[in-house]
C-alpha cells in the first residue's frame, strides 16, 4: 500500500474549497504518457495553477499501475525543479467498480471517481457510499455522478441521455458522503458533442451549439450551496486543430465542442473541476500529423512528440488562463 502523501500528492478537498471561494475551477487533464505529463506540469508551473492529473481505467491499463505511481511522484518533483510547488492530485477518472477504486488508492491515487451514473439511483448510492467509506479511511477524496452524459456517436446512449435531476442531489450527497458531484447539463465526451442539425449558425457562418443548461446548475447550487460540482466532457474542440488534422490527412467530420465562454461562466460558479481530454488529443494529433506530413524523412519520435508536447503545453496554458481562471493561485515558490 502506497499512501499518496508519501508521493507528495494532495487530495482535492482544499483545492476545491479555494476554487469555490475564488470563483475559478481546477483543471482536470487526462494523461497516459510522458509527453502529456511534461506538458501538464510545465503549463501548471508556468501559470502557477494547481492541477488534477486524471487517469481512466483504459489509461491505467495502457500506462501500467506501477509506472503511473512513479510518474505522479516524478510530476511533483519536476514541478519543484521548475521552481513552483504545484499542488497535484492523482485522480481515477470514471472508476467503474469498488475494486478498481480500492486498487488505485493502494497504488497512490489521492482521489477517485466512482461513476455509478448509469445505475438505478439506489444502486448508485450504495456503490458510491461503499467507495467513500473505504477512501475516507485513507483521506482520499471521492467524486460521484448523477445524470448521464449524452453521447451522439451511439444512438442508444443518446436516447438514454439524462440531465441531472436537481431534486436528487441533496439526498445523494447526504447519503453517500461524496466530496464532489459530477452533473449532466449538456456536455458530453469526445470531439463530436453535437450534430450539426442541433446547432444554429452565427453571422460568420460558424456553427453554434445549444447552450448548457445553466438553469439546472443553478437549481443544484441552491440545493447544495457551496458543494463542489464537476463538469465532464468539457473540451471545446478548437477548429484550428481540427483543420490542421484534416489538412494533413485526418478525417474528422462534424467535430463540435463546448464554447469556451460557457465554460468560463461555469468555472465562476460552483463548478470547481473541469475535465478536458479530447482537446489534448486533438493538439497532439495535429502536431504529429503536421510533422509527419511535412517532413516525411523524419523518423526520430522526439521530432514529432516534441512538437506535440509543445502544442499541448500551449493549449493547457490557454485553458488555465482563459477558461478556468486557475492561474496565479499558488504562492509557494521553491
Ligand atoms: O471520459 C473519458 C476520458 O476522456 C478518458 O477516455 O477511457 O479513452 O481513456 P479513455
Ligand atoms: P472531453 O472528451 O470533452 O475532453 O471530456 C473529458 C472527460 O470528461 C474526462 O472524464
Ligand atoms: Zn468524463
């Protein structure tokens, strides 16, 4: 058993308290390899932002649980080397079982999500409560979820998409003891969040997706005032990255994300954690495709993964400063 404190990590409790007070959100960036981790840590050190490093079940299998433990510890040390003591949370994204959450906690995670959102309400409560009881013994924080995020690639999932019902949140939080709650207000995972026919066109001919359901968010805030809310599926799908990918041989069609101004608005509310994965994938892919297409004789991975890392770092800095507002929140220099 490795306790996350031995690795120099923190749980999310204090970060969320400060984010709520300061009306900003903590970035939760997914990672599974070294270049992504370097980009996240250097972006956060440069902007003086705390961060949540997220690892999905698939990413954990890809990277290896033991390597991840050392990578997280390395991230803490790397940030110090860059001159800033960045508070770093290592978080399980979309945990789907008690056993997975338990194993992550044993391998040094400081926070876990148990995603019982697809289960009947009573079963979601039962599973989430079980994870909370275990996690809290080790001072690990837990994120639960109510409401199912839409997914437009899979029609069945789209049909079963449900917004969070505000009437349930107070009871859920009280009965499970979770530390934060992910809600469904119109975001979804991936790079195709809306069908073009769901969008309108602005004066410049740009597709504008339907707005997030801020009315639901406000209702939730009224019922559990001061409680940390999480937004999943919060990539904006930058159209310049999509264009670069397609210019250099990619085939992304109808890729549409959440407009950044809506996420900025969410970040200034009770939303304390904003999850971004797809935009990072787009940034890396755009940079790699460009190098491979324009320099076909290149075969040193550093020559395309290096630019991918640079592109990612710039994307993360942009998100931190212009979307989440989590920059300049660290006082401690090393
Ligand atoms: O919410 C899902 C994240 O984007 C992680 O995706 O399961 O493909 O690693 P993944
Ligand atoms: P995106 O696919 O919008 O980046 O969402 C990521 C996410 O919610 C990870 O849990
Ligand atoms: Zn998610």
